[in-house]
């Protein structure tokens, strides 16, 4: 009887392996030729095979076995591997002999690079549109050439970019291909991650692999699992509502989606252009009684109008040499919509309905030659904002009028005339609306399901994180980031079963998003504080390399280099490497001055002619006043303000686009801070 059972079992095994199910072994997508595995740590290898198959995985003389479940899933954990390679990895079904051989496998350091567009920004990109659909080739192009030169003879250096995707259902698989981090392939890698990895490769002299999982315009809530958000608390109700919605058939079949911004609750669609009927676009109209407004800037903070429709007029002088030429009007951003005229004729418009996405869309409107006259000409703009802020954004030099042949250029920043056509009052900035729908990228957990869950539990050394811009919609929401980031860290650590998984985050760069509440400063403070809240969470600051008119600063080399400095010091214990800039530690009153102490403050220096302008001092009332004196003494910072007799608190660089004056000898900038926060 035993022989009969053995015979039939053998026949079934033969049929399973060779007749009905050839190539039963399927691996998680990360396991490919050319991949990089983490050294000196257990290495999970997982996938599916024939039910109850005995699976063996071997590499570099080491192996491990497991048996697949009754549904075929398996996970093997290889013992710790030393750095090296290239190796072959063999995954084998010990019963039928089926196997997969992965070639050119390296063992070294593996990091996950994640976040939104500033981490996504790839090495070969410049996302600044200029003319005719082309892109400028300034700093980012030079840095690509520098990177190519530095990696020309540098091997054992790889990356994989995870395909952008989102959804309500957690996935086990995603897609992406391991590629060499060398030109031209590296042009598609995250720029910040590429420069980070380059410094690790040089300093550690082991293979380095980077997993890039980044998606522009995303909230941190979408990167955290729904269970992780429920545990955090502030999102529990939203997650419960989302879970309820997901049980409805209509949610999965919807073709028309609900609005995706909370402020639209109070939004009023444009009721029509009344100003055009009043002649406000015509050169002959008398605007002498209109208010003055400085552009770029916010019409709310300059008290021109609340939300609503506002007209702006500027008379410009065209020289005879430019008359009759084709011109272009360039404005980097108008929050949120506009219709623009030249000498009373419409030359372009951007935005419609309740679309919020065009607030920082670059405008470039063509002016026909027949409209361009010598002498005085008039530009008129009707802007409409139905929520949050309203204004002209970007740097002053980006507001300009220029000839198509580049023979004429006229700056437009400065004083314009302004008049409200429709004043809706100030429609408040509300917390981000969480569109509780599977077709919205920022629904709770939607990015996690598609771009993080398929990676777990691939062995990694740590995470570099650059995100937060999308969560800086208001002061309240920015302050909540401290809890939400902590929730994501705890969630990922639990799922990776690495309770000390290191995170190194980038403190937001400066950006001239005009808002009197300064939410970017509050979000930077939340980033600083979460590093105090959790072990093995560190921060590097990009506050000094931002660009007023571009939310995507091009100098990603410096960002990546600073991330590497933090990793080399904190994670790889190379203590000779300074991990970042001066970091606020404590402060105390000394007479009528405040003494401020910092860590990482060797060679503490103040830069600029009036460094005191970057600091503010408050008494017990918590009302901040500009400092009028700042000096370095005995390795510390001393501040005073004549208007504050008994100083108690200090804050620094408390602006969206701040003045940066405090550095250490490693040329790293101090983080912004508010001493009231512990």
C-alpha cells in the first residue's frame, strides 16, 4: 500500500510540475536580475509556488528552505550576507526541480527613497516650463553632467523606480526595473536619492541600491496604511467613513467624482465678467481712483479684496523698436484663474469652474504684433479666487513682457492698479479634504496600498523622506503633521518588523507661497519636533536652497549630499561627518538678552549685513518682535530687542521663504525653530 501511495504521489507531482503548471514559481517583482540585497541582515525572499512545495533559496554559498502554504505563498529568510557580488540567486522547488536563476545580484546597502514631487524630481529633469513647451536647462542639467562624470567609472550602483499607482485595495505586486545608476539610465532616477546614494557608495565602498517610490502632490495620509491612520487617532473617523464607502457598489462604478478640496464647500463659481462691460480692460479707462498693489504678492494680505474677482491694470511703455513685434506676457502663477487682456483684447486665460489646480500654473500668453503700439500700452488682468488665498506668485523676475525674438524685455513686477469686481470675503483655508474614494490619489492609504505594501518586507537599511508641501495648507494642518508623520513611521516600522528602522527627512525648502499664517514655517517645526519624539528619526534642512518662484528647487545635489551626511553620521557612525546644521537645543534669559544654544554648532557663524532680521523675540505674552541685535559669543547666539524688556522666547526663519543667516563650519544651515515648542 505504501508503494502505491508513493507511486500516485509521484505521478501527481510530475503532472503538477511538468504538465499542468509549468513555471509555478513566481517571485515578488523586486527580485530580478541586477537587484541589490541588504548586507548583514536577514533577507526575506517571497512569492508563490505550487501548494505545499518545498522551496529552497541559495546565494553566495548560503541557503534557506521553507514550505509553501496550501494556497502556494512562501517566504524564505536567508541568513545575513556579506557585501559583494555579482552573485547568482537560485530559487528552487525541491520536489519537481523547477527553478529560477537571478543573475548579477549585488549585496550592499539598500535604502528606500520616498515622498512627493521633490523626491520624485528625477536627475535628468527640469520641471520649469518656459517657452514653446520646452524646459530650461540650468542647474539641474549641470548637475546631471556632474553626476555622469562622477559615476563614469563607478560600478555596483543600482536603482529601481516604482511605477506610480494608487488604489483602495492593498497589492502584493507592483512594477519597476533595476537599472544601473549611471548615465544615461540614472537620468530617470530621483535626483536627491541619486546624490545621496553616490555619497554612500564612495564612503562605504560597498554596492548601493535605491528603491524610489515617490508620487507628486501627495498627502502623508495617503502613504500610511488605513490601520496605521486609525491607530493615530485624528484620522480614525475619516478612515471609518472610507471603509464604509468602499462597501458601496456605486463608489467603484463612479464616473463623476466628488470635489477634491474642502474649501469648495464654501466656493462660489464665477458668476460672470462684469468688469469687461465696465471697460476695465480698455486703455482709455481712468483707473486713477483704484488701489495700488505690489506684484507679486497676495491681494488678501495687501487688503485689496477677500476672495472673489479682482482686476489689475498696468500701463507699459513700448519702444518704437519693439512696436509691431510678437510679444509674450509671462506670469508664473495667479491664484486661481485669470483672463488677461492687452490693449483691450483678450490674449489668454487659465482655469475655469472650481478647478484649484491652476493656482501656480505658469502663464505665457502671446500678444499679436498688430496689438503692439509704440508708446503707452495697457495690460489688464481679471483674476478670480474662490478659496484659500488670492494673488500673484513666483519671483519678481518671472513677471515680464518680452519679444519673441528676445530683442525686448520689460520687467512687470512692482506697483499695479487694482479694483475688486466681486468681494466674497475671506474663504478660510480648511484642512485637506480626504476624498473618500478609490479613484483619488490622496484618499487614506491609497498610495501605501500600491507603492509601499508591495515592497514589504524587502530588507532595507532605512528610508529617506522628502514630503510635506501638500500638508502645509493651513497652520492647524501643518501642526498636525507632527502626529501624522509619527503615525507613518510607526506603521512602516511595524510592517517591516524593524522597530528602529531609520528615517531621515528633508525639512522643507524655502518657497514664496504667500500666506499670512505662514503654514510652511509651522510644518518645518513639526518636522523638527518629530525627530525629538521618535528614536532613529533625523532631519536635514533644505531651508536655504529653496527658490521663491519654484516649489521644485533644482539643487538636488545639495539635498542628497546633506541626506548622506546625516546617514553617515547617525546610521553608519562616522562621527567625523557633521550630520547637519545647527539644531536648536535650549535658550535662557541673560539680562535683557536671550542666549541660545545649538547642537552641531562648531564654527557657528552669522551671515549677511543684518542677520538680526532673521530672528524674533517674545516676552511672556508670546507676541514676537523683530530682534535688533544678534551676535555670536562663546559658541552661542545672543539676541535682544529693545521692545522686549524681559525676553522669554525666540524663533528663527519663521517665514515660507525665510532669510537664512545661521550656519556652522560645515556650511550647513540652521533649522528654523520656535523655542516655545518642546
